[in-house]
C-alpha cells in the first residue's frame, strides 16, 4: 500500500494521506514525548518514560491496554519495537536521514522524505499493521526533535 505523509512546521502533527484523502493523523504533545494517532481505524497512544534510557509504551487509545513498547538507542539512531509479541527494528537507511524503515524481514514499512525543504514524503507498506506505520512516524519524530534541538 502506498501512502503519503506531511508534517507541520513544528513537527507536532503528521497527517497521512491516501491520494487526496486523509487516512490518518499523529499528534505529538507539546511538552512531552507523548502522542496519539489513528490510521485506518487503529487508534493508539504513545507514552514515553525515562531520560537517558528512553522507552515508550504503545497503548490503546484509552490508555488502558499495552499493545507494545519502543526502546530507543539514541546514540545509534535506532529503535526496537515490540508490538503484539513481534519484534521490529527501526533504522535510517541513508546518512542524510531521508529514508528509514521499520520491519522484521517479510513485514516492513519504508518511509522516504521527498522534499529537502518540507517535512513530507511517501510510505510503502507490506503486510504490516497500520499501528506500526504510525509507530514508525512517531520514532522519526523523536529523532527529528533531537536533531532539531542540537
């Protein structure tokens, strides 16, 4: 499936499109590394804890059931996602940080930033939950925020 994403200038809101139709949204908190989002009917929350060793819990939209978690490796700009008892690896595919992917072999999602001036791009998925598509965008936002602060 092919989708497109566009982020606001401050990176707090990412909209996901299927053609010209909005298919989903990811909205980040202003003060914390928390977010909530929806894509193709999959509604979820991200709650981040920790300072040096950050982890994020992936929760249902009510925040009552844990669906998985994200462990960040900030120094290597990678992350490991455990979602519904499966493990996925998130990493940049280019040194310019314009391509990244989340996957575990046959199930994957590829992201490409298509503009040098705007924060937008394409998404290509294969056999992966829409919740993980949002997770990949959440992780990108986390590393984008770190790069912008430094």
